[in-house]
C-alpha cells in the first residue's frame, strides 16, 4: 500500500496506483496533519469573521457573508454548480491518478478537510469506483474546478461512475460497493476541487508513456540508420562530451549500443559517403533535447504531486486561513507545452527518416521498399499518414498557456489553460507512437533488402520483434494492421523490453 503524507509521493507511486491498482492509504503523519488542520477550520466556522470559501461565497461572490446554518449547503451547492464538464470521459488511469493526487494534497494538512472525507475518497479509489469525469471544461485556475467537481459528485451519491467497466449512477456505484453518500462540512467542497490534480494526473501519465516513447524513438532511429547504411561516426561520445547536454549524451550511448557489432555498418565502413543527413546525424542532438524537456517535466510534476494547491490555505503553526493562488496551473501548463513540443519534434524527425527510406534516390533501396515497383505501391502511402500526423501535431503544439480568458466576472482574470496543454500532450504522444510505428515498419523492410547482412545487437533484437509481429511485405497488402501491430509493440513497452534484454537498460537522462 502507498501511504500518503503529502510530501513523499513519487511519479512511480502514481503509476502503480493508477495502472497497477496498488492500494493507497494515509500514513500516521498524514492523518495527524489532516486532523490538526480541520481543528483550525472548526474554530473558524464557529466565529463570525468572513473567511474566503468558509464563511463567504466563491469567486466574484467572495464579498457575500454566509451564515452558519447555510455553510454545509454552500459546500454542496459549490460541487453541484461547478460540475459543468463536457466531452469524453477521462481514461481510468488518469481518474485514479486524480483521486490519489487529491488525497495526497489534502494529507499535507493545509486544506482543513475532515479525515473521514479523505478516507472516503481513498475508499472509492481502493474499491475501484472510478468517477466519470468529462475531459473538457477546465481553464486551469482556480484549479481544475469543473472536472474535479465530477469526481466529488460520486462521493455525494450524484453524478456517474464506472464499476468493473460499467457506467452507472453515482448512487448505484456507492450502493453496489456498500458505501453511503457523504454530506460535506464547511470548506470541504472547496478543499476537494480547488487544485491542479486533473492537469497533473494527465501530465503524470504522459510523462510515464513519454519515457518509453523516447526509448522507442532511439530504437526507430537506429533501425533506420542500419537500413540506410548510415555511419556511427556521428555517435562518437567525444562529440556529445564537448557539448555536454544530458539528453544528448544519453542518446549517443543508446545509439552506439543499439548498433553495436553490426555487419551492415561494417560492410560500408570505407564507402564514399562523408556525412549522413541531419535526420540521422543529429539524432543525439534532437532526441537528446526532447529528453531534456522530459527531465524538466519530471522535476515540475514531482513537486506538484506533493503540493498544497487549494485556497485558502490553513496554516497549522499560526491557525491562519490565508488566501493565495496555489491553484493556478501555470507551472504545469508551461512544462506540458514544453513537453508537447519535445514530443512533436520526435515525430517531425522520424517522418523525415521514413521519407528517406522510401525515396530510392536517397536510400539506395528499392523505390517505396517494394520488389515490384509500378505494379505494387509498397509502403508509399505510409509516409502520407506520417505526414498527416506530423501536420496535426504542428497545430496541437501551439502553446495553450499563451492564452487566457478571464472568468468569474474578471475576478479570475488570468488563467493557465494547463489542462488543455496536458490533454494536447497526450494527443501528440499518441500521434508520435503511430509515426514511430511507421518508421519501424519501413526500416525493418529496408533491412530485409540488405540480407544476408544483419543489423547490430539492439537493432537485431528490434528487427526480430517487428518481424514476429509483422511479416515482410512481399506484395501489396493492407498496411493499417501492420502499423497498428507495431504501434502496440511501442505502446505496451514490448519493443523496449526485447531490446533492453539484448543490450541492457537504455538511458533517458
């Protein structure tokens, strides 16, 4: 069980709970922090002093004082009125991450929520009750209000949830799991929804998948280098050492180990070519820069998953309730936009390598990698698909954080759009998986034409895995299933596992 205290959660922990169904609970420290913070809120609730979100309305209504007898209704109405999300539901792993991250933030002891309410949120998580959370509707400040409200609805016996893959009402989901709806106390509605957990959960899942994607990009580039009879000279470690970017150094090492002991490369070591095209020669520089962006995203996400992000914050040392802006998603918004660009660039350079493989004037291989040019089209149209996805990514990569539309009658006059940036990163990542699958398909076909020469240790393992999933293209057939089969090898990590079994762990940074 992952024990939460608001300080020690790791991205690896998030993945274990979100995707491997590891259970989560509160540590003793986390329990004490929650109880101490709640005691302060209880004292505030007894006083007649206006405190934002506890004894006042929200947003532009913050000037309106709420009497004691109406404060529980205030919290419920907050959830009901803010559940305005639209679009497809977020995937299960993201929602599970959301629930975990919100509970961890509350366990930090700055939110003033009751212990029993946090425990109920964790009960939903551990019983695999997954609130149906629409993916769209957040502007990323004051936190992810709309989507988080859909999470809380289920705790109230409202909204919808998935149980064992079946969508049902929130009331049904609680009933079949033996749970009762809860009534929110003072400040609890605000504590549950005033945070950045949607964008951070999406970002955390993208980060995990991007780690494997960047390894797959190196594998695809190495396969392409073999098929195009490229040189390893550009991967001389001394080149990277004199520039010293961490991602470039890691990529250089990966490329050397992937192509080690390659009869294909040895066969043309004394050829007349002086340099390869940038899409081969600059793999360490381009892939490496994307890895550096991923490292920056990891740093920011690791801080945010252990952050108190609601408002007001309850200060345990002084008993103050201080209004601030930790709900603003700008730190996540910026790194998600940065990661979007880093992922899109992997697709950009991959498509250029695929194009070289298919152009006989550049590759020295049969045109469009078919033995029957003219009669057959070979892999001609796979590059069209890659070009389409690259073009789509160029639209998606526009920085969401560069936009802001004021909300709540201009009280909330600058917002982050961080949740949009995180969702776009997810879309770009999916597109790049397909782009890399197309490159792997073409590179494996190119390597086949070089027989009896064989590729290196890592590239050989990758080529074998691809050929087990997709046979050589002898005559024209439908390429879409082939692309999808290789996509699955990349998405589920199988391709990386096979290669790493042959050469050892690949480096990211």
